[in-house]
């Protein structure tokens, strides 16, 4: 990437977080510390079919009940009081996630026709948000000559990887844009 005279250098840090909203289909879900995760039980409700019960468990030793739903009422497990609930479609809402929430989750549901569904959900990985990125440029902090090569280095001192660094050079007239990504 070679900035041209008059080009403006923009950079950004795009965090590799996949916030779990809606139906989770990935094998690993990344969620940022302190945010809310919504995991689907994978239940399909059609016509007059409704959810009777849903129990969410965190796998491990011992297996821990996160939250349960029973015909209109959601109850959090003892370790999740005030942070976990299950709605009438089987979604687990886990608020203010912490590192202790890392792990595999499963859901068992009973529908109004008494059919039972059990689904093991993806692994939830709680990540820390990145710190402020630092950008350095060499040979010097300004480009005075057209077609001058520069080396950009971006780093973050804190947070959980993976990070994606994106650099953009945008011409003020908006007619030229360069992008280079690295992980």
C-alpha cells in the first residue's frame, strides 16, 4: 500500500467477536465480557405447538442448570440468579457474561405435544474487549513524497485474540481506496 500525495490514511481495529444473537450455527461462539448472549434451543414451533419446558445446562463436572422454563415461567439456576432466563421460544438469555461462563451448553425442551428435543449448543467463549490500538509508521510519521514506501504496524496491548487489523487509504476526492487486512 503506497499512499499518494493528498491521500488520507485511516485505520481501524475490527474485533473478531461473533455476538450470539438469533439461532447459533457456529461451533464456537465468541461473546464479549459483560455483554448478553442469546442461544437458541433449536425448537421449531408451528401452528398451535408451544413450548412446555426448556432446561439449559452448562456442561462440565458437575453439570449445572443455568435456567429453566416451565409453561410461562423462567427460573435461573442458583449460580445464575439475576443473569439468566429462558423465553417462551426456548432462547437462553445470559446477561453480563463473565469468563466463568466459558463452556459447552445444552438445552432439553418438551413441546405441547410432549415431544422432546435435545440439542447440544456450541461452545461459548468469553473474550475481553481489545484495548486502544497503537499505530506506528516508518520510516517516519508523515509521507512527504509520492510513491514512498511505508510500513504500518498496529498493535493492541490487551484483550483476547483474534483481532483483525484493517488499513485504508482514501483519496479526499473519494475516487481511490486501498485496503489491506491481516490477522
